[in-house]
C-alpha cells in the first residue's frame, strides 16, 4: 500500500503492522498517570462551539480499543466491539469530525469503518506487522488508521512509516521478544496523509496519526524525535510554529504531556490541550472501561494559520457507558 504518486520525500518510509498480543499492548503500563477530577457524563453530546469562521475544522484522535470478546463494563455487561460499534457510529454522526486518527484497529473494525462510514469518509489504515504496508482489513493484525471527510478534502497522498531507526524497514523481532533497535514491546507505525481543504482554497493539511509504545520510555522518546524529523522532511518546513503549512500529529502516545520523552514535540509544536481554555484541560483521556483516568491521548499541531477554538474530551453517553477504554479527544480550530 505504498503510495505510487509520491514526491521523492514520499517514498521515504514504509510501514507497519499487525498482530497485537491481546493484553501485551494495552494501556495498562502507561507512565506518568494523572488523576484529574472526573466530571459527570453530560446528558447531551458536547457539540462543537460555533465560530465566526464558516468552515471551522475538527481534528480528533480516538483509540477505539481492539476488537475482542473479553472486555466488560463495570456492571459486567459486554464491552466487545460488536456491542460498542453502533454507539461509535452515533458519535461520528453527531460530532462529524473532519479528520480522525484511529489506534488499535483490528480486521473487523477496519472493514466496519470502510463500510459504515465510507459514504462520508475516506479511510486508510496500515497493519503494523505487514512488511508491504497492507491494510488491516486484508493483512490482519493491528494498525493505525485515518478518516477524512470526503466533502471537505481531496486526498493528495497517503503513506506510512515505522517508528524505528530505519523507518522504511519492518522492525525485526529480537530474541527477548521486543522489536527493533528501540526494543519496543510491539511494532509501531505511523500513517499519514496530505490533503487539500476544498472549503478553504485548497489549503494543504498534513495529518500524522500514530500509537507510541506502551512499555518503553526510550522508545517513546525516540518516536517523538523521529516524528519531528520525519514531519519536517515530508512537509518541507523548518519550524512548525511559524510554518505556512498546517500539520497535525495525533495519537495515543502512552505518556503524559509533561514526560521528558515528549520534549521534542513540546519544543517544536503547539499543544491543543493548552491552546485554549476550557473545562477539559485536566480531563483524563484513558478510562479503562471504568473510572481510571490518565491523559495519554494528545493532539499537536503546527502552522501559523491555525486559530484554536475549542478542545474537549467527549464523555457523552451515546448508548453505552464508554465508547472505548479511551475517550475521543477533539480539537476545533479555524483559519486565522
């Protein structure tokens, strides 16, 4: 699934994934947990804030929790994907985010997103364990995905690379069961897309969703460093904050903002959670299908044209107690 129509930079990397060991790559081992106050679940959806711009944009990161039949809610009822899928669809129908980065996508979920949201959204994912960058739908395993609204964007290119010393090569499995030079607990991949915003003069938007390792802090630091260098090279910018190009990096980074492993991101990019005041500034993003709470899902951005409007963690009850063991995290912005 490498993009044929790429610039010289486009063929820089290569892909990822698949095969998530059931408990091995969950969020249980995240570092630097934060326990903020837990607000009550609202009665109605937390919809975007209207703004003066006719075409504000909503960027979202959403770890959907890999499909399995063992997950349960606190009352013992099933939290399997088949029991959550209709409510996830209701979330998309209600909030209508423009760009979404998905983590922990398994085969049935990959097929579901293409079939259930394919009318409104373009969809692209990569299996982290597949050397050729195959979709999770066919290569199986687990991966990272992108959704983008077809009525808003034209896709220029899509591609991927692994979070590893040699991002174009499938990380090898080490004798100790880890992967690659960084000894990640799982192979980790980034998918990305270059899009043109049809509602704003074909302005270019770069979107980089990913999922950092859940065990190794060194791997997370290396991942953040690699993301900065790769995004600068691909987007051809030297400074994200002053760039004319708009860039988003989102995902379950398995650590908190104040972790030293995210220093390169914090030094180089803007952070959506702190970009605008709001009630969800300290709201946890990981819930564990219960009352657990840590802020490990993040939205970073670059581009001088981005004017922050709203940041929120969607804890709305769409028909099930939790859409996933992570909440959808959203950032609304408009052009300066």
